[in-house]
């Protein structure tokens, strides 16, 4: 029996290949508490890099399979999260004692109000943690279904396909890329957190009392 760590991208890819990409991205794109603990960026980049690796590399993934699974997982997961939020999401968010979930919901509400539905749904895809709660929050807040479906699909495909292709380009150009994947993934995740930090700084500034 193969031991699989659901938070470790290498373990998931070795055990399930492209199907693991679909399942994890689906869950991370809208299954609230479960999705917080799953890799997203840290799974798509290595998956793309492994597609470019030589035949001796294990696991060997096919690029088209990873692209399809990543896209389907991102779009279908967000839609499932939206439906969960639309049907009972407000009660769930009101009852939760999870601090990260409450903070993420508050950020999602501010982002939707500040940028509008389309821009928020596209930008939010590239922000870890926020993308997990953004779609259920959109459902709970009454975002129109047609508007949500259009923009979450645009954001989901941009995010998933760009990261897989970036990993593929890296694997094609760097020999023994597996030795450099961890720092590269860490850099990408750090960059994706910059919008969250900027939004938090802006929120703190807005809460300051006006000068007398």
C-alpha cells in the first residue's frame, strides 16, 4: 500500500498522476476547510515540470492530461464551492470557529466589493487561501450565477494553465529541474501572497482614526 500525504505534491503526483491534480485542484478551489490544507500552486508547477522530464523520470506525466485535469478541477471546483455557498453557505460561515476561514471570508467580501465580481474572481485565483473561500463566499453573497460562472472559468483557466505551462517551460530548459523545484515554488507562492499583504495593509490604514 502506498502512503500518500495529501499536502505533499510529490507524494500526490507519484500516487495518482494527473488524476491527483484534478482532485486536489477541485477541492482547493472551493471546499472551504478541506481546501486550505491542500497544495495548489505547489502542485501545478511540479506537475508541469514532470511533463517535460525525460522518460527515466518517475512519475512521467503527459502535458495534455495535466492541462485538462487542472482546468476541469479549477472550473468544476469553483462552481461546486459557489453552489455550497449559495445553499447554506451563510449559516456555515456564521457558525464556524475557524479563524482562517473567518478572515478569508472577510477578505473575499472586501475584494468583491472593491474590485467588482469579474476582476475579483480572476485576481483571487492567484492568491493562496483566498481562492478557496472566495467562491463559496460569492455564492453566499448572492453573486449572479451567470456572472460568477463566466469569470471564475476565465480566472480558473488562466491560473491553472499558466502554472502548468510555466512548470513545463522550466522543466524543458533546466536540467535536473527537480533539484530546483522547491525554491521556485516558494518564490511563486511568495509573489502570489503580495496582493493579500497589500490588501491587509490597506485595511489597517483604513481602520486608523482620522487625524484631529
